[in-house]
């Protein structure tokens, strides 16, 4: 396994701040207060600028995915600068952004649409219902607020995808949501089932207490459809090695968190972020302790604030420790998600 020469996609989370409080999200306690151990900070713009313009200047990056396990890109005060420098450094890339769409004002979203208008991209707006249902899951956001921002983004030249996550309380609204997506000139409309078990979708705060049921969603189709003209854009290469059990390696993707730490995948990254949080009780989130006990934890040696991307991916963690652990199925998190065979 040669991680440095293999990847052509970067998944990055540039902030741990989020405006929402979705029940089931690991950043908060049952739709309420943020977990105590979560480091609330933003990635330095200078770090990402260096990665885009210097560390990867001789590489082809087909996809840049701005995602968030705990944060939303739009909470970063320099979010548009991150996108602009990504386009400057890698005009060949397809830019994907996942967002709840409930933060910032119309000016911000119109500007973002303008920046992306001539570049292959897609922004996924998570809108889980209509006026009377969206906020049940996307707590602290409103349907009206998200739609206002999405319209401003589209008016600026942006291509938007309305992502509708099924819950028992909103499945009757899918067709109406799709009709509105067409009216608002979205480019795509996508439906998906909730990946969080119903028993974990429980809200309990000082002022509210309710459960979100997912009993009736399992047989519903997951689908994405084009609602209008789609600008052709490059996609990440097909898997070349079907025998390789590590999904991140097959998908040629690496993960960078908001602290600048470079991980091989989001599964391993999540064990570090939540090693002291509410997921610590799960046996699948114990990798941090496994690594420290084996004297194999990479520590600061994989942090981009202090090391170049090439240096990190050439060090012993990526060249020796990681391939050995995958080959020998040593880590519980890998065995749970990728190495079941």
C-alpha cells in the first residue's frame, strides 16, 4: 500500500462549530448541549492554503469534499476563502459541500454561488421536510431560513442539491418537497434513509423531550435525480483494486480534520475525536487507546500545521504502521467497517 501515490480525493472538515443541534449527532447530548470534550476551533486558513498551493501542487485532485462530522463549513469565518483557494490550486477538482444551510445570510450564500459558478461543484442542502417538519431533526434551523439561503446560492450561479432524509414524520412530504425543489431551480433532488438508529434519535433538553421514529423508512428508495441541466464534471476514479479491503484506499481518499490532522479515513478519525465523548462506551471507538498501548499512535507527526502533506504520508505511520494493521486486521474500527470478511 502506497498512500501517498494512491489518493486523488480529500475529505476535509474545516471547523468543529455548528449552528444546529440534531439529535443523534455525536457533537451534542440528545439534541442539546455540546459534549464537554469537543475542541471548538477552526482550521487555520494558512494551513489549507499551503496544502492547496504547495503540498499538492503537482498532484491531480479529482474531488474536494467539504464535509462535517461535527462542524458545518459555513461556520468558518473564512469559508469562502477556503473554496476560492481550492479552485485556484486545483481547477481540475470537483467541489462537493455538505451543509445544513442554516447559517449565515443571503449575501454570503450569493457570494459562494458566484465563486463556484464556473467550477464543477455541488452543494448538498440538508432539508428534512417542509415548514412543519424540517426543524424536528435539524434542530436550531428552520425550513424558511435554509430555503432562503439555498435560493441566494442558486441566484449567484450555484448548483444545489436538496437532500431529503426520511423519517416517519416527513415521508408523506417527499413529492411536495421535490416539486418545490424544481420550483426553486435546484439541480438535483435526493432522498436517503437515516443512517442513525431510531433509538438514538431522542431529544431531551431542559425545554423539550421527544423521540424521532424511523420504523417505516427502511423499505423506501434512496435516489438522486437531476432536475435540470447538469454541468459535466470529473468524478473520482473507479476502484482499481477490488481485492483491497480498506474502503478509503479503494476510494483513493484521505481525511483532514479541523485541527489539521491528516487521517487515512473518517472512521479512524472519529475514534480520535470522540475517544472521551459519548461514543467512548462503544468497542468500535477504542482505537486511540489501542494505538497508545502499542506505542503506535502518530501524535503530532500527522498534523499539517507542523508538517507538509508529503512528509506526513511518507512517515512510518502511513508507510508501515497503517498497512501492517490493515493486512493483519489489527484494529477494531477497521474490522467493524471494512474488514469483516
